[in-house]
């Protein structure tokens, strides 16, 4: 195992800069997820860590050693790609042990390492089969096994679950987390799926446009996003945002039509300041006394365990995620209770969270 230090790393293609001075620390044995929308630079950063992309500026260290100019094969890392990239003419055992064979590792040691990895991954009974005889999830596990047998200091995963169906992705998330708990190898994992990030990571790095927006534990990012981008990206369904101004008492905000929305604490902004008010759909509830904030229902989506309600408050779009099964229909006026302790307040101009 080893720590990874990424310090002020940049990547430019001519005059176009895709990574703009990123700094990230990955502690020894941690499972760190780089997450962000397509084009944010997360895969490019991972490829620079792997040595597949040259670094324009900055420093990358693995276990304290600067690796900027070290060949990929000498970095002691193993990478699992989105595409399984298995050799169709080789058995599963041969695929998993191929890199060791190239390194002229003794046959007995190859067999032992492959057997150990297969046991961890639940592939022991498939070692004599060929890739075409396995399911997508099993083939992805073979790709992981090929990385595990190398016993690297760092695992790199580049959206390894994106080709799997939804049910299999859920299963593989749990399996990956379980594997990491057993082998405890430092892992850097790239995904655009914030659910993967939330459920798997010890620490999440949220990226946008080649910069890091926020780094922290999953629930820290969920509870205290630093800006509206992180607030909208972390959490599903996405956070609701309403335009408002700080009320005179600074204990609430006022929409353009005069509706008062509660705050947990006194606003760190002067009365009349334009703000973006945030509340997550799962924190909204129907006001049982009928005195809540009026929401006009525009859509109802029952899923069985939950009901998703879309609507408007003073003409602004809002969604609510309800556990109760309620006889709600389009056009109803639904009174909502907003718990002040779950509200968020951001500067309207910059999107930055008020302390």
C-alpha cells in the first residue's frame, strides 16, 4: 500500500488547459473517488497518475517518490478500465496471470496468485473457461483479478461499472467495497455516478472544468456542500434551489412573491441580499396542520416505496420525495413543511455557501 500526492497538477493540449492546478491527497489504504460531469478532467487526472498522459506541470508522488517521468510499468500501479479488454483466446486463469507471465514470474507463484485472487472474487470455478462464457459482471471481476494478482501499491479504476446494467452495478459496488476492505490497497476510482461515489468512497473529490470544487467524506459533502454545484451534484434527487432575498430579521428568506422560507440560523448576510435557498427533496414533508408552504403539484411519480412529487412554489420548480402514500394528484395545492435544520443558503451571484 502507499499514499498518493497530487500537487498543483496541470494538463494542457497546446493552449487549451484541461487540468488547472489540481491538488489531492490520497491517504495510505484509502478509497478515494474522483467524481464530476463528463469533461471535468477526472479521467485525464487518473491517466496522468497511471503514466498514460504526460504532466504539463505539478508533481505526483506515490509512496513519497516523484513519478512524473517514471514509465507506467515501473509505477507499481494496476489499472482497471471501463472496457474489460480480456484476451478472448485465453482462459480466465491465463488472462489473470498474463502480466505475471510477461514479467517472467515463476509458474508456481503465478498459479498461487491467480488462485488467491479468484477466491477473493468468487471466480475459482471459472478459471478454465473463456471470457465469452462469462457474464458482464464476471468479466469485470476477471479484469479486477488481473489487477489484484500484481499486488500493486495503488489500484486505479476508470468507470469500471458503466457498461453494466443497473442491478449488476449495485451488486458490483458492494463487491468492490468488500474487496477493498479485505485487501486494503490504496484505490483511486473515477466515476460520473454520484451514487457510486457516495456509497463506495472514504473520501470524494468533486471536480468541474479541470478544478477541484470540494474534497471530503461523503456525508460532509452531502450535509455542507461548499457551493450550488456540489449541492446539485451530490444527492439524488438533486437539491431544490429557490431564488430569494434575506428577510429583515435574517431568520428567514423571502421569495419574490413574499413567501417566507425558514432558516436554521441567522443568515450571514444583510437583509435584502439576493440568495439561493436550498432544500433537499427528501427533507420536505406534508404539513399535517395545513399551514405549510403552498406547493402546486405538476407531476406525481409513485415508485412503491416512495412517491416523487414535482411542483412549484411561487412559480419556482420544487420536488419532494415522500415516504407516505398520499392521494395526491396534479393540480392539488400541497402544504409543505420545511425543517429549518436541513436548509442551505448560498450567495446568488457566486453560488458559494454562506457559513
